[in-house]
């Protein structure tokens, strides 16, 4: 039997690494396929030297492709924080008709 799993992309500031990991685990255990960031640039400081403007543009585009593959997005908005990159991802998700859920009610 082939099951149909909902695909959810996590969006939010990478400074909330612990919240991303917790949401990924919880959503996975509820039977979802979870797509998330490739690494946490805000806290994985060993990569900061290679994050050029071109790499940033590529990473942002890759995350939008994750959103394309998803049924919905789940926004990590700890303490109500939504940065400019996350706002862009939310607007993109709205534009292409994806469902949007939030860690904390807006």
C-alpha cells in the first residue's frame, strides 16, 4: 500500500535552530514529510565565511523550490519574530496557493 503524506516546508529565522528541530520531529511523527533548511547560518558559524551574496541568493531560491514541492509551510515565528527572508517566503507561499501555519498564533 502506498500512502500519501503531506509535505511541509519549515520557514523562519535560522537563529531558532532548536525550534526548527523540535517542529521537524513533531511534524514527522504526525506522519508528514518535512523539508527544512540545509543548515543554520545564524548558529553554524563555521560556514559564515562562504556565505557570499551569490550563495545567499541560491539558498533563498532553493528554499522557494522546497515551498514549490510542499503542500504547506510551517512558520517558526518564535516570540512573533518574522524576518525579511521569511516574509518573502510567506508571500511566495500565498502567491502560489500554499497553506500557511504558524508555530505561534499571529
